[in-house]
């Protein structure tokens, strides 16, 4: 391009590059549309469930507890209370395992030495696995609050 030229620079776009950008754009927009449709469907199902529950109450009937079994069980005390410390350990373990796997892939492809990537990333992933197992063991230690 000439130094004194005005306007936009000329970009050499090949048909291959344009097609790949078009495919990428379609995939991204399709994914966003799919998420939107899924959210609308869930919203509609929830709305219908609420309307059904209101209709039962207006008729003088008691809605069955099976409509929301998790809430029903928590009200009766059938479910164990979750240990917040265990949940944190499990979440941190999953995050560190993902970090280790990502670091392993990054190092393997960047250094072009897969052994280094597997060694460093695998070591970090094993630390994450240890945290996850620790959280799982902590969640099993807590006794139920309901008397048997």
C-alpha cells in the first residue's frame, strides 16, 4: 500500500479463508441460538409447572411432593447436609486438575516435547485429584443431622 493512499487497506482474502470464517460464524451463532432456545424451553416448562400447581391449589387439591423431590426430601431431612469445606475442596480439585491438563497440553505443544508436558501437567493434575479425593472423604465424614 502506498504511504499517501487514503481509505481502508486492501486485504487479500482467499475463498478458503472466507469460507472458514463463515463456518466459524455460523457455528458460534448456531450455538448461541441453541442456548437461547434451550433457555426459552426451560422457562416455558417452569411456567407450565407453576400454572399446574396453581390450578391444583385453586381446585382445593394438595399438589404432590413428587413435583419437587429434592425440596421435599430436604424438608423431611432425608438428605445429608453438604459440608461446605468438602464442596470447596472438590471444586478446587476439579479446577486444579483442569489447570494441570491444560498446562500439560500447552507445554507438550509449545516445547514440542510431550514428556515435559505430561510430567509437569500430570503432576499438577495429580495434586488436583488429591484435593478432589480429600473433599470426597470429608463429605463422607459428616454425620447426618436426622436421628435414626
